[in-house]
C-alpha cells in the first residue's frame, strides 16, 4: 500500500515518466528520477518534478518502495533483468507499457521472489514526446488499466489502483493480459494504423490551408513515435493483423455499397456507426 512516506523512483523521465513524477510530487510524495541525459534531470529538478535525479541506474534503488518504469518494453525488460539485484526486498515494480503479453509475463518469469511486478497501462499518451511536455491534466480524462497475472498479490493490485487514484485518472479498470492486448489492438493500435495510412495515401501538404477539423481530428495521432510504435505493433502482431483484416473487410464493404449506389445500406451503416459512437460519448 502507498503511505505518506512512500518513496517512488521513476525510471525514464519522458512524457509519461515526467508526468508521473510531477503528479506524485504535487501529491506530496518523495520522488527520485533516473534518466539517460543530465539535461533531463536538470529540467525535472528545475520544474520541481523530482527531489533528486541520477544517471546511475542503481543509485536510488535501495531507497525505493515503488519503481515506475516509463521505458520502451524491450529496454525495460533488459533493465530489470540487469539491475534486479539492487532492489530492496519488498519493492513493487510497475510500468506504462502499451502491450502486456511477452512483456509483463516475461519480467515475472525471471524476477526475484521478494520483488513484485504489477503491470499497468495509463492510456494517456500524446503525440508529443519528452519531459518538457509533461503534464498531469492528461490523466484526468484518461483510463488506467491494471493488468494482473496469477503471480500478483491482492495488495499489489490495490496499490496499483491507489496509484491511479493519486494521479487522478478518470476511470480505473482491470483486465487480463490477453484481454488488454485485444482491447488495445482495436482501440489504439488499429486507429494509429488508420491515421498513418490516411496521411500516407497522398502527399497532403498542399491541402494544409484548406483542411477542416474532421481531417485534423482523424489524423492527430499520425504524429507518431516511430521507434515505440514499431515495437508495440510487433509485440501485438497477431492481434493487430486480425484487426487490420477486419477493418479492410468493412472498408471493402463500404466501397461496394458506394459503387452499387445502395443508398439504403449506406444509411444503415451511418445509423449504426452513429449509435455505436453515442455509447462512447456517454463515458465522458
């Protein structure tokens, strides 16, 4: 459980790591930061996101009650494997990774028995990157997914929930790893594929002065971190391919409907999409 004197170590002070640090520091907790660049540490200190920072991966681990990893999945897995002997017994580890199968279970397969890893996914990313864009406001209308396995304790799940509440996430849910990756394959990864594909269909630069809100809204997430999303797509390849196939089939059906000038079917599709979209509006 998180107490008033709980000390957090944030490994990776980018957009999400910096935002976690900011939110926890504002809530009155002790926050220590680990980063690769001194400039990142300097920024975090200057903006009162952390109490202290280091480039040494193991310097603060003997002080940590909870360690939050805001790293790419493969980097996080290697990092924990290399430095796990430096954790204090009883330390709780958690993450922000967008895929869980072959990530959370892999960490748990080699982790020390006296240290626990509880997977979580704050669905609050932005198209910007870097600590200079860190903010806590993006958590307030966002979902936080806890992804426990059979190796997790009830206390770890509850601590993860408590962390989400401290950071003021809008909605907190619990899913299995498979449920999480299936959900994220459709709601997040497929939508990024669509946005990227739309932007790559034509060179649209000459249309900048004429575009409307619909194009801007639909393609906002096409401004994408190519390294992170390539890794996430490959980790969730089977599920994402299935979602792309389902979308392609639906797009082909709409094309055929238009080609045949089947107005009734077109209207049915519009009505169905409108009704399904309304359900998402109610969650605001």
